[in-house]
């Protein structure tokens, strides 16, 4: 790539030149008026960093752990669907890039590469598998068994999707997978073909129809207990946005609570995740790990989330932009930038390790006048 891309925003601008309109709209859109989509980003700026000086930062380390596994950086790849629409190598390229950086990678159930192919291509990458509990328990159990057999280290249950959120761009575009791609983790040809076929109703997205058919709106906390009863892998609950659900998740035995508003793609008007994070961290009280995603695109953003108590920050769209720009090299380029930015802000704020980043190192913008 001849252009010098020095930040995530550069990758996003470049990706817009490579992606067709339907794919770009699918990746970048949020629910309804996209208020929460904008707020996810704007909330980052409502927190200011409080740097400390005259501390030895001659040797900085970004290393930390995730569910007992050592990782080189405190950020990872969030589950994002259908990555081969961005680049032919898709999820394989992103998983390999994550492994080279030492970051965890989360595979979406609605991927265009199978569980087994990702595992074979990125055997040294710490891999998590995101899924839903479907009405057909045999389908759910089969996916879990495949993830276990393929060496995935944790299951990420998305809990915020009893129904598909309303995304106007997808409806207008009736976005569908290109003919050469399929929803790879569903082996039935009939199921795969559904994602590429229309029922004649042009007001609905074809992918929307397919994915919506998978969801089970009758799920309750009892289903989390069922899940824990059929697997020995740690279970992460993704999509938590309140202290009440965080506490119930801990009581249900979650290994981690993942603060997420689904990239602002479900309910428009919910809180940005950076505003919810402190509430959830306080409610969890150290009883399990806390992760967060939603709007992160700079090392400083990651620093602020770590200061607010997150154990790990996950990013989705930035990796899609990198993927669209250069496959594995592009995805790694994005993560390299984030790593360098985070290392810089840590050193310039007096933090030699991730453990040095404390709650006292960030303050709400409106509180600065009172300090």
C-alpha cells in the first residue's frame, strides 16, 4: 500500500475507497437515527486523562491476562460478522493478525469462515467464540462442541439480541452476501442459501431475515444456567448495560461481563458503553472480569477504559477498516497503531504497566473545574 496510514481514521477513509456501498453501509451503520452510534465515540471525549509525572517509564509493558491466559496487549478483536465481504481472507486474516500482536480474537457465529478453518489458520492466537442460544438447542450445542474441539478458550454469549435491531441502511439496500460467500458455520445448504435468497419482500434485508430466524426471544437467565451445564469453557456474557444485569450475570456464574451495546446496532438511545462501564465495574466488584467495546479507535480511548476498570477493550469496526485496506497486513497495521498509541499515552501519563492505570487517572470533563 503506497499511502501512509498513521491512525485508525486513515484506515477508515481508505477503506471507504475499497468497499462497495452495501458492504460499507452494513459495517458502519447503527440502529434507527444512529444517536448511540455517535454517542459511543463522543463519550470518549467526556473523560480526561490525569497524567502523573516523575515516574520511571523507561520500560513499558502492555502485557496482561484474559481469563488466566497471558496476552501481550489489553485489547482484542470483537466479533464482527461476515468479514470476507471486506477481504477474501476475512476472519482468517484478522485472527492471524491478532496472534502476531498477541491480542485475543473473537470469532462471530455469523462468520464467513468456519470455526475449524480459523483454528487451523491461527493455532497460536487466543480465540474466543461468540454465539447465540438458538431455539434449536441441537444447533447451539453443535456449535459449542465444534468450538471446544477446535481449541477455543471461551464462549461469548450475546444476550442483547432477542430480536434484530432496525438498521435502515440494511433495509434500504436489502444487503445480501455475494454469491461466492456463505454463513460458514451453518452446514446446511438450505440454511446457507437463505442468506442469499429473498422472500420477495424488498423492504427487508436478506441477511436480516436469515439472522433474525436464528434468535430465540424466549431466552431467560435459566438458559444461561443450561449453557453452563453443557460446557466446561468459561462463559462471557456480552451485551450487558446495567448494574442489575451485571449482578445477575455474576450470580449466574459468568467468567466475565462484556459491556456492549452491539456497536449501537440494536437499540438507538441506550447509553454509550463508556458511560455504563463505571456502573458495571462497581456492581461486579472484582468478582469476575469486565470487558468493553463500542466506539474505540485510539490508544487513549483504551487507556481511559482501563482506568475505569475494564480488564480488556475490544474493537470491531477498526479491524474491518484494516482488513479492507490490506487483509492481514491491514488488520495488523491497525493493531500496531493502537499498540503504539497506548504505549505512548501510558508512558506520558506515568504508567509503566497496565496495572499502573488506576481510576484516579481519569476524570469527567465537567468535574475538572472542581479539582
